[in-house]
């Protein structure tokens, strides 16, 4: 079996860590609304990859998280005047219904970010102790990007080139960073936001630390395949590598797989353009198997254009 590895930019022979076993982590959705058809592409693609491994005789440990604490979730909760957990739990259940409708196998484990806070605090403490992170005056903890020599190896970006655009990268309120490229591991609480106790301040984790901790807990320090949409290559997956390898001091993932975007009538999907469709919208009109076949009708690393005409041809 061969896999195109985003890290090397080449097709490579698949050699698992353990014979006949696959450890696979795929970044899941942020649960603040019903999933849209853009979310469905990685779900269907990586479900197909998983099924092929199973068909080939591999035992697959497939982990895909739900991000259940995020600015979008908090915004939705404030709009409804409910706790953020009400929003996240509602849309986790709705997401699972949509996944079942699309015949996507449940993950071996669907971890929730809010249930892994202790592990995140422990990893951040380890990064601070190793000189890879520092605490700002307000209690924010930042990852010291330049402390990790391999930063940029997945996205093939050069740190100095990235730093040349530091004014654009340095947003308001982050003047306390040592370097504009440093990213948040832990942030202080704000009024009306969920928070947890930590050694630095009451607050919540940054997005990137969540996946590093959850993949380590359920798959181990080294995994076979890490997947997600191509929009996650940088900075999310790049930052995951920096965090995980700074702690483990060895390779985080052997193979990286990323699917390309889904467009609507050759335009990017967005609510402002009026071309935003949820999976529910589509399944009211088409059979789930038609949607699956459509999603697999183009190479996974090529952009896929959604239109009624193309969906009709997939029937």
C-alpha cells in the first residue's frame, strides 16, 4: 500500500508502527452548528481510507475529536443565553446523526476537548519546563516557536519568511509575545466564557494543544496517519507537530494526509454568498449514497466542485 505524504510531498510505501495495526487521528468539527457539506468531504474520505485498511486486514484504531470549546461555540451560546456546553452537546448529537445517515463508521473514540483539560495542563507544564513555552504577565501561555528546530517542515514554510510578515501576524493584545510567530497554549478567561483552573490563570486551552493531547492519550506518542482538510496544514498541524515532538523528542506522525476544499458552483462556500448548505439540506434532496459517491468522484487532493448537475450524475 502507498500513501501520498504531505510531509515529504511524495508517494511512500505504508509501513505501520505495529504490524497489521493502524493508529489514525483525524481532526473533527467544531460543534457550534449543523455540519455543512464542506465538513462531509474529510469525514467521507477518511472513513473510506479507514474501511480500506480494515478490508485489507488491518486493525484500525481511529480517533476523531469534537472541538467543544471555541469562540464560535461561546458566541452561539451567548446569542441563545445558554451555557456553552448546551450548544456543543446539542451539535455533537446532531453531527452523530448526520454521520450515521452518511454511513460513516463511529470512531474508535470521539474525545471531547473539555474532557481532556488535565492532560493539556500537564503537556503545557512539560513544554514550559523544557523551555518550549513561557507565561506572559496576564497568565497567557505561549509556545516558543523558535525553540523547535523543525517548525515549518509540514507546510514547507521557512520561519524567517514567516517572520517577515510579522506585522500582519501580530494581532491586537499579543504585544507580550516574545516573537510574533509564538502561538497560544492557554488563554485567560473573559467575562461570560467557560474556564478551568490552571497554574497560570483561570482560562481555557488554545486550539492546537487539544489535538496533541488527545492523539497522545488514545493513540500514543507516535501515530501512523494524521489527517484533515488542507486548511489545517498551517498553522494547526504544524503547531501540533511542534508541541508533540518538543515533548516526545521523536516523530509525531509517520504519514500526513490532507483533502482539498469543496467549492459550490466553482465558488468558495460561504453564508454571505448564499451558497452554504448543511448535510441535512443535501440529504433532504439526495440519497446519502449519492453524496458519498459524489465526494469520492474526484481525487481527494483535488478541489471538488459541488453542483446539482454533478450530484444528478452521481445518482
